[in-house]
């Protein structure tokens, strides 16, 4: 196999990932970093990359401060309650006080936002505003593309590992990866790195198991790379036991938020009972969060789950009731509402519109099934997994040790799914957090005189590691008459199926009814350890499959740290997301703490521990 060419790119600030937080980071770093070179690298095309690449029907994080709707303090209260008492208040507040400016900037860039006749935004819920958002990502991508220029954006390049200073292993020095189409090796030397490479779907086996390796809710292109890159550097992580289990339209994974909040639909079991009413007493077991308004998302899941376990399913969302109530027998209004209902899916989940058509469902006549999906591990939506980062300068000294959004590795910053304990950012908050991280990263670069150094021999070793799956396939392809059956290697699809089986059955996935115990988790960790050993024998037939190999490696890091954190937290804090059958109760007295971890990059030893919960101090 011919040795690929290597391109070395030197820059001051490197942004990894072209999703919402990456776009925010690139745009803001260019604004503040006059005289500095800012580079963004993305494994796909920035116009359609990241979790929002398919489009959105609403902005889910907007304070509306110009109209007196909410304050950042209100947002902190809401987020902490929805997380059952655990969130970094300083980080949440920091997003809340800046996020409206992001939304207004997007509108200036051309994002069409629904408005009332008086010029105010329409509202879907307390924090949500509807948009015509199929093209939100191309609109948002224009800002960083124009700001950086063509020569500073590297697309179709997958980053596989981060690089640290040869003199100080706790200081970032850049990143390395390869072109997913041409196979070229890219070495990025950087004085600061902002990692925004996205959360994790397909770590667990999806409920829909065949189409496209399993239809999922979160983007299949989010492969946990932000975690798979940051964890091996020795950065401290937090809340990696947390996962989000969304309630979604069955099979198509269409969103239900618009239906509940804008169309005012209700969900019922097969007997027509509203489980939020019949199961109201269940919430009393989870005080003080059970009486929070709105009811925390995991507790709403829990109420639905209890109905399902008692054989009261299927669960239906009563679209026909909601449309009739809104139309009030007005034919013109009925047509308008029907168009809005279909647009909700066509903006972001076309598959759900196809499911309606395939199943002869007219939403004005027929209710639709909703289900609890498989778990997703993320830090930007309703999950809080991610890196433990320093807070803003003016808030909470207990959580501040360096520059805003900097991890415990010097010069390594995070945003979006990469920042832990700061959920409910969604698209606008992720872009905002990227901006915050970028401003701090520029300050770090200006304050740090000497540039980091990279060991050339280490780079050569990593290059060999990156390309090993291609060499493995080339060496052993003739052992068998079938590429898919070979005793000397595994293909990435085979490894992914194996990872998903382990996580689903042992780490509280759907087939285990979201339940697990210490013994089950430990057995899962044994199997996962064996899988990780076998990843040394991954094979790739081309550069596209080489990308899949490294995405699997990143997902495996996510699976391992998730199990280790689940083992450490001896309670069931988020019923409806998972159940520890051996620790079935919420234990605020002992476990209202952050579960953190660090893996020593030299020894491979894991240390899992807790950090105290502190209220925000302005």
C-alpha cells in the first residue's frame, strides 16, 4: 500500500467540527482574533453537517428578554429542575444571558422566524420559537465560511486524535486526521483547540434496527467524536452516566414538542387515559422535582413507561383532537393547521412525513403512536454528558480554574455536546457556547507566549495507527472468499453491531427496559473490554470505511465511560431515562453531586469520583 501524503497546517486556533457550536466558535474566533490564523476542520460539508444539518422546525433556546418573556435566572431554574437537580448553573446562566443575541444575528443572516402581526416572535413553548428551518444550517454556515475564507476551512477531513505538547502532556498542541476521500494525512498544529465534534447516536441499538443500520432520532453522523477525542487526552469528564431517552413518533422518530406545546395535543394510552393525570401521584416520590413546573422530562417518560409496563399501550398522541380544537370547524383554519403539522416534519424529520403517508395517517383524523426511543449521550439537547470545563470569570469561583469553557487540559476548549452539565442549549445555545469558547481561546493564545511542540516520532506512530485498518485488510483479504467473513479482522459494521448489543443489553437499553444493576454493568464492561481489544484488528476496504472504523473507536470510548459512570452513581436519579434496580430511589442527600472521571493517558487507569454541587454566585 502506497504511503499517503502528509499536509501540515499551522494555526493559532483550531476548531474541530462544523456543527452549530463549531460554526459559532469559528465565527467568533475570527472576530476577536485579529492577526491570528483560525482554522476549522469538518468531516463532511459545513452547510449540512452536525445534528441540525437536516433542518429544524423551532429554535428551542430563546429567552425573549427584549419582550420580557424570561430571564437567564428563569432559565437556570428550569434547566436544574429538568435535570432533577443537577446542572452547572454558571454555564447555563452564561448561555442564557447571551443566546438571544445569537438568534437575532441569525435572523439578520436570513433565518425566517415566525412572527405575529405586531412583529413579536411566535412562541411554541416558554423557550421555543417556531421557524421555517429546513435550511437553517446553510444559513448559519455562511457566517464562518465568509469569516474564515476558503483556505482556512478543511472539509471531508476526519480528526482521529488530539495531539499534546511533547514537553507537557497536559497541554494541547493540535490534532491529526485524514481526508475521507483522498486518504491524505493532515497534521494540525495549534496553540488552542476548540473541540465541537458532536454527541453520540448509535452507541445503543436503535429500536428500528435495519433501515440505514437503524433509524435514529439524533443525527447518525454524530458519532461521539467530541468524547472520543477529549477522553484520551486525560481531560476530566462529567455526568457521562446521563443519557437522553426521547419520546418520539414511532418508527419515524418525528419530534413531539411542537404537538404538545404549539398544537396543545395530549397523549393517551390505549384506554384513552392521559397518563400524566392518572399517574400524577407518582411524581410525589421524586420531590422536590416532581412538583416542578413543567414536570421534568424523565418523569414524564417515567409516567409513560409505567403505563407501557402495565400493558396499557400503545401510547397515542391525539393529533386529531388537537387539530379539531384549534380549527373550531373553520375549513380555512383546518387547512392552515394541517400545513403547519406537515411542515413540522418536513423541516427536520422527513421520514416521519413518509411514515404518515405509508400508514395512511391523516393527522386530522387519526392519532399516531409515540414511543420511548433508545438512549443518546449528548451535552447540548436534554442530556448533560461532556467535559468538565472552567466557568465564566464573573460567576461561581468554585468552578473556575482557567479560561471560560477550557477543559482541564490547557488550551483545549469545548462547546455544544462537548461541555458537560450544561444541557438545553440546543442549536442556538450551542452556537452561543462556541462563541464563548472562542473568545476565551483567543485570550488564551494571546496570553501564552510560547507555542506547543509536537514530537515528530509520535506523529509518525499515530499515522501508522490511523491507517492500520487499511493495511490489515490488504494483508488478510485473500484469507477468505468473502470480505465479511475473515478470522483476522472485523469490519466496522460488525464492530458497531457488537457495541450496540453490549450497550443495549447491559447498559439499560430498550431491550432491557432501560434497567440495569451493578452485576449487569460489570458484565457489560467485561464484554466491552474484549471489544476494545478487538478494535486493534479493525479492517477497512477504502477511506470511507476507514472513517467508519474511527467513528466506531470514538463510540467505544463513549460506551466505556458511560458504563463506568453508571456503576459509580448508586441511585436512580433519572427514572424514565434509566433504572438502577439495585438502587431504585433518588437519593438527594448523598448523590446530588456531579459524577466525574479521568482516564490517565499514560497508564490507562480510570479514576471516577464526585464533585460538589454549588449554587450560582453572581
